[in-house]
């Protein structure tokens, strides 16, 4: 099943420019409401804390690196790719270049079905982007949580989110994934997200808003 998201598919020129110059692409400031915090990291208490709003739409670029645990026949494996990500509500389109050993790759999700197209795999579909990515590449990444984390807020299924003294999300747990967040200066949106699992999987994503 093919999904059309042409209205907000990432701009290829923007992606290539980001790859060549590593420029930070600025966007309009997003007003984020944050929970109260002391000088020490504090925990968001679910509905008892005022949380930043999830961005309804965004266009970002950057680089993503994935590390997989070693197996019986080889050492630690992984790879990296430059990406452009366009989000509109629950729908998104991601373009990856230098990707995953399968060439240029496009991943689209319409809220119900995920579609991946690459030169090596052709067109693949799955019910969710995590299953699709693992099916195509063997990589594991918490893609469904990323739109929330990119917005600087925990995903609905997260537990134990922690805030810094500026009320910014600095860590959160989602199932077997432990995520940490890095910010530039006083920015409210994270510039890097790192997510690790006890099994050895690791995802590091730099973000140019």
C-alpha cells in the first residue's frame, strides 16, 4: 500500500545543504509550557504537572546513528544516515541518505500504515514504523516516541521523565528504552536525543530545528 505525503515531504535540497554545510536550520519559536522544577532534576508527575505541548508540525534535519549489540558471529554493528523529517499531526515522511546499507530510503506513516521504499528493498509496508525499520534493516529505534521527544516532552507511554532547572526534559524511560536529551544554550527544544536499551541497542539523533 503506497502512502502519499507529498504536501509535506522533506525538501531534498534542504537535506543536501544540511549534509554539505552542517548548518542549523532555524524555525519559528515554539512556545512550550513546562512543569515546575527546582534547582535539581525533578520528576514530572503525570497529570499533576504541566507539560510542554507536542508540536503539531515540524521540519527538521540532522544525522542519526544506530548501534546494535554484538552477536555470535560479529562484533557490535551499526550505521548512520543523514535525514530530513517532515511531521504533520500523526503523519510523517522521513528521507534518509547514506542509509542503513540499503541506499537512499524513504519512510512514510499515515497514522495507520508505515511504508518504506529503498533501492535495495523496493516497497515494504507494516503497521508501525518500528516493525518496518527492523524488517528492512535490522535496526531498532523508538520512532513512534520521537515526535514527542523532538518537542521536548515525554511520550504518553513514558515513565519517570526528569526535568532540569529550566524545566526542560533531560531524561525519560519508554519500555526498554532510556532516553536522554541535550540542549544548546537556553533552547527549549533538544539538539540531540540519545536512546539506549540494556540489550546494547543505541540510537543517537542530532536535530537541526
